């Protein structure tokens, strides 16, 4: 009465599968429906993919066309804000109590009062102000990198975003494997030789560009910088005096600036470092050790100390960690240990005129570039600027004075 094994398998194949697929005896019809569904799915996928590719090509062509129209102009690539008819009305409607008078007289409050709109004048003619800053605050940016595939991606992102707004940018590497202006110096790569690399770079900059630029800004290839905010800060200082500017840290008895957050040497500070600090025995002569700490130690030995860069409300402008770390993540325990002043986490951490963020990936570099320079809020003009009236000297004097007023007073 039993069914043989081979015959049992044939019975299952001829009866069970048709019923599971949609009813007894429908095997041919089920096969047709199945493959028809597959073909329709493939066609819809191809149509959607073609549509997405067409969109990408259109956007790429548009960006390429805009770049060609701009030509080889060496001015910073600034986003032109639309001149909406009501922008001036918004400016006129601001409460006078919350404005700073940049005409040289004090405002109604003895100190500049920062409110929701930050207390600074609104203007839709902002670009002339940034042009004045670009011409009057000459900044050479030098980027520390080394020759790996990962770092090439970082350099590409840096070169296509914020460094376009430097007056000059140089990348320092052991050999030129980058499609950017690179200086090859005779040094050994690696963190154990970073101090030696830094000393050689600073000597080169002083010898080659010491009289051509006002300020020398060092950044890593994972630092994002808002150059307009940097120039605004620097405009309140004299480059012919020794200034050492960045995110101040303290270790033992020495004050220094965080290397990752970026730091700036004035023309005079660079000169004094090369001619006076380097030969001193207090300045480490070896190749290894933390470059930022050693630089601060050398400059401290000749009386050049860290400049407090916090804003009027005591918030940081140079950030040693990523934006995510400062606003969301738990901070590493070492940060508050190294900061010589009180630090507040999340929204209270950072100035509205932030200059730098550190530990920025290439993808995040492009995202910050978009949010900083391309994203606009309809109906709300840019909150930070000065009156764009008068000669270049008069505009720059307003910028300089407002920069001083916005500096921490502690």
C-alpha cells in the first residue's frame, strides 16, 4: 500500500507546489504571473534610476556652468543673497535698543547688547563688507597633511570648500601627490615627527611669505573654517604685534592653542618665533612631542601668550572637537581639564560667530559648506554685518571696532 520514495517525490512535485502557488493545476499560469511581475519591477526600477541620473546630470551641469561663469577670479566664492524688496524694511523695523552703533559712538547700552538677533545691524548688501575683509585682513592658510589615500580625500574636500576663501593656501606634504599647491619639505612623516615638521614649515613661511601676508593660519585636513568669522576676529588685532590666536589650553604652567582647532600667528609672532624662540633652550629642539604644546611653550618663553578668543558672552569660537561632539555627544573628560575657563555643553558651548570645528569628515565638510554658505532663511537677512556706507577705510574701521566690542571682557 505504501508509495515508493521516488514516486512519492513525483507526487509532491506534481501536486503540492501548484496548490502552494495559487491553486491546483495552475503551474503554467503561476509561472507567467510571477515572471511578468518580475519584468514589470525591473522596468519600473530602470525608469526610476534613469530619472535620478538625469537629475544628477542636470545639477552637475548647472554647477559646472556657474563655475565657468565665475572664471578665474581670486576673490572668495561668496553666495549672493537675493535683494528682496522687504529686506530693508526688516532692517528698519529692528528695535533700536538692540543695535550697536558702529559710527564710533556708544550705543544706548554701555556694552553691546546681544539679543535674539545678536544686536548687530542687518544688511542684504553683505558681500561688500566681506570683500573689504578679504582685502584688508590677508590670511595665508597652511594645511598639515600626509600622503595617504584617506588624506587625499580629506584634502580634496578641504580644497573644494573653505580654503577657497583664503588669500593663499599651501599644503605641506613629504611629496606632491596632490592636485593642489603643495610644498615638499625634508621631514619624516608621522605623529612622532610632527613638531619637527611644524618647525620646518614655520621657518619656510617666515622666509618665503613673512612680509607678504598679515596672518598665518594653521589647520589640519579635518578642520572646517568659516573664513569670514576668522577675519572678523583678526580685524580687531594688529598683525605687527605678536598675537597667538586659537582655542586656548593650559597644561602644567604653559598656555597654548589646540592644534586641531587651528591657530593663527600674526606676522610679528611668526618672526619672533623663528628669530628668538627657536634658538632658546626652553624651546624643545627634538623632533617628537605634541606640536601645539611645544609651539605654545616656545612662544611663552619670549612673552607671547595665548589670546583669549571667546566672544562677548564667553562662548568659544575655535572648537577642538566636531560639531556633533560639542552639541550632542558626551565630551571627553580631558577637555574641561585642559580649558582654562568654564565650558558649557550643547547650544551654550559655541559662539554664533564660530570660526572652526575639528574632526570633520569629507562628507561632513561638504554638508557644513552648504549650511554655512548656501542655506538661506526666507525673510530673514544675515544677522551679522556692519553698515556698508562710506569708503573702504570707514567700512573697515566699523568692522574693526565691532570686532573689539564682540570680544570677551573678562
